[in-house]
């Protein structure tokens, strides 16, 4: 203060104009946007803290590590410095300066910056200073201060962030000729990877061909199966569209680079299979064709010789890698069989063989994983659908031949259902093995039910499309066609009734095979309502096909999850796409008129001459808004030719979001 005499400053006092202000700034921090994390500062948005300490709301929602922004300034000195002689205070200030320089240049981090210990905490040095012989302690000054490590939100004692950093660096080196890796991906920490790995263990029941041991962590996959790890991260990030699309884009780049470099490995094959199995979550019509990726998988399996893996005399002592390879080969066939069923014009790249049955039987006998028990039933069902395609490929055909083939295949399907129920019972009774991955039994049974019920729909859908040569000459041919349609309709109802029994989160786990089965079944129902040829006794209005479609469609849409955040990502996800396209199908089926009722009414009678006459046939046409004659709305496929449910590629366009 003015007027007071000058007082000598002690060793611990600081000038009010510089040092005290720095101490206050180091203790309280800067105001404004200094506390915004690195991710929010990059996107230039407001950083709002969440309930969890050290984690903002945006990073918590995206499930990424919240890295605090650290200003590059000298840290404040500790307030607990004791009063020492002037020579000791000078030495301490020098040590503090050196500590600040080493700390700032080591590694910027949100963790507290380490500083050198105070002079009074070193007994040997303190004794020397007390005797009046102060010497600079070279041993302390020469010892480097370890850099501060970034700590995760939920630290994992069995792994370290360096492993995630090295993983992304290796991926970045792979695509060095195609640009830099998306920086969003570098925010995925080891903790986040382990979380997504547990999510995949719940999803794998719907594609049980690349299972993971229970004790395998992300650090193991990073070192041993980097491409599989990359595919798992892409597949399981469905609740974060921005992150998932970035992952899928970079995965395609890395996969193409490795393929062009001639790499052929089980790791690459498993990664591609997982990427294809849940491709509907991140489908991109402009990217590499899904069929091309599947062809690459089949090509790699052939180059690795996966169709000729010997079982040996003692199969239980077989190398676990051989069992992984056998599952991967079965996965190639599973995808090829079901994806090829949508586009029948394409030739099958992998057909049924004795090797496939042998592999499935051997894996089920070892029972390394609980899902292995279902492999024989899955492969047999795929072979059943292949049998259906080969049986009804030649058109037209005699009615008697078609009838006998339908009877044979229907009996075969009944046997498949009985064997699958027995397998499900055995799966529920399995004891816990040391390396078992415990999966819910109901999800395993759901995978079988979806595939087998869809195979029954496929049977009658194929039989209905056969043109009967003797339809006019055989008096029972018309009734046989009607029975095929009625049975197909009941099969569709059974499939959809089973589909709506799933829990909301299980729709996220459905593989592309199950999702495509759902789309194909709804499309078949739409074809029956809008594009079926007229036969005696068939009326889509009397059968209420539009109401059946509307009932199951509304149930499914109410149970499907809503994952998309419109503020973060503008592209529709697979569930929003399903709601949009089925809404158009619903409107088209509502507008279809009855075949025998002029106004779409079912008030009909049959005259003595066996002619169906509508009771409302003499009434004028229905008016809209009370003005003029009702105008029929154009069909969706007339406005947009791509929206034609009768075309063979409609389910595929539905799946890829090209409608």
C-alpha cells in the first residue's frame, strides 16, 4: 500500500503483478471456452458437462473418450513451499523452471502435470544446505520427468491406450497411398473397443460363423486379427451413425488395399464375412458391390484351401485355427445361398456339397461354442432352399409333377423343423465348458426359425410361379393353384407372427440374411395383393391382404429401434428406411380395388348360374370430398418405375436403400 515502508519479501512470496496472477490462473483456469474438450473445439460446438466427471454430453453420447483441452502454459507453483533461506529459495525457483519446461514439452494431456519435488522433501540436500555448502544437485536435474499419460474414462487395467494408438497407426500406414485415416476413428479407445466387443458377442448368434472366445479381449484381436477387429468395430457401432459410416468407409479402403496387394489370410476372410453379414446397417449403393465382396470371400477361401481341411483321426485334438477356417467356409456358403436367393439370375458361386455337411457335423460334435450345435440345421436349410430353386427352375411344367414335388419338399421341410427343435433342446441342456461363449438360447432358436420359416415361404413362392401346362385340361389344376396361394399366405403370416416376437434390441442384431428374409416376405405379400393373376376363388379384398400387411407392418415399425440422431447425422438408418418404404407399400395396397366388386366392396352374392354379383353394382362411383367422381390415384410403380414390387430386384433395392 502507498505510504507503508518497503518490506523485504520472504522466499515464498511472489510479486502480485505476475506470479500471484499466474497462481490464480493455474488454480482456477481460464474463462470462456478453455474447458471445451478437443472434440467439441474441433466441431466448434458448445461443450456441456455430463453427470460423469471428465465427460461431456456429446462425447458420452458418441461413446468416445473426452479429451480435455490443455492450454500450453507454465503450471502454478505449489502453495505448500516452506520458508527457507534465500539461497535455498533461489535454487528452488530454478528447479521449478526446469520442471515446467520438461512438463510442458513432454506430452500435453488432461491429466495433472508432474513437477519436481520441493527441496525440503529431499533430506540429503536439505542437510547440505543447512551446513552452508549448497551445491546444485546434478543427479536430480539429470533425471528426466516421465511424460503424463492420458487416462481413459473407465480405465482398463489389462490393456493400455498405446495398443489402440498403434492399431490406428497401422491402419493409417496401410492406406497411406489413399489419404489419411479419418480422425474420428482415432477417438475409439481400448475401453470403447472392449464395449463393442461385448456387443458383438450378443449379435453373433444371428451369424454364428465367426464366434469369439469368452476370454479374448480387444488387445488380442488388435495383435492377432486386426481386420476382424476393424470389422467388429464397424458392425457394432450401429447406434452412432457418424462413427459407423466413417468406419465402413475406411474398412473398404483397407480391405481393397490388402486385396490388391494379394493378401490371403483367415483374418481378412473373417473380417470380410462379418462386414458382409451386417452390411445393411451401413449399406452404400455407390460403394463396392456386396456381391463383389462375397465373391472375394469365396475366392480367398479357395486360395486358402478351406474346402480340403482334413479332420484327422482324433478330431477333438484338432488345431482351433482349423475349426475357425471351417466355420468361415460355412459362412461363405450361408451368405452365398441366401443372398443368391434374392437375385436368381446370378449363378451360385458356392453350391451344396458333402464337405459342407461334414464340417457342420464335426463342429457340432466338438461343441466348442454353444452356437455350433445349430450349424447342421442351418446348412441343411440352405441346401433345402437350393433344392427348391433347382426343382422349379424349368418352366412351364405339368400340374401333376409340380404337385408331387411340392409334397416331397413339404415333407422334407417338416423333417428339418423336427431336427431343429431337437437341436435347440440339446443346446439348452449343454453344460458350461471352459472356453464357452454363453449365448442366450432363444436367439439361437430365433436364427433357425427365421431361416426355416422363410424357406417354407420360398417353397410356395417358387411353386406359385410355375406355369401349369395342363391347367385348362386338368379339372383340378385351378384348385391346386388356389391351394398353393392360400398355403403361401399362411406361411407368410406364420413368418411375420414370429418376426414381431423379437425384442427391440434383437432387431439391431439381425444379420443381413434375416433382414433380407423379412423384406422378401413382405414383398411376396405385396405381390399377392397387387400382381397376382386372377384365378377362381381368389380375391385379395376378401382375403384382406392389405389389412394383413398393415397389421404386421405397424407392429414391426412400433418395435423397431430409433437410432438416428437427426442433429448429428442426416442419412436414414436401416430402420427409418424400412418405415419409409413399407409406408409406400401400405398406401399402394390400400388403393387396390376388389376384382369382383366395382367399389372395392366385399358385399357379394352368388347367383344360380354361379356368377358372382356385387350388391352395390348399381350404385354410382364413390366421390371424394363430396365433389365429382372419385379419381383413382396412380400406382407407385407408374410414378416411379423403380418401385415395382413385381420386379425380381425389388427386395435387393429395398435392402440397399436404392428406392
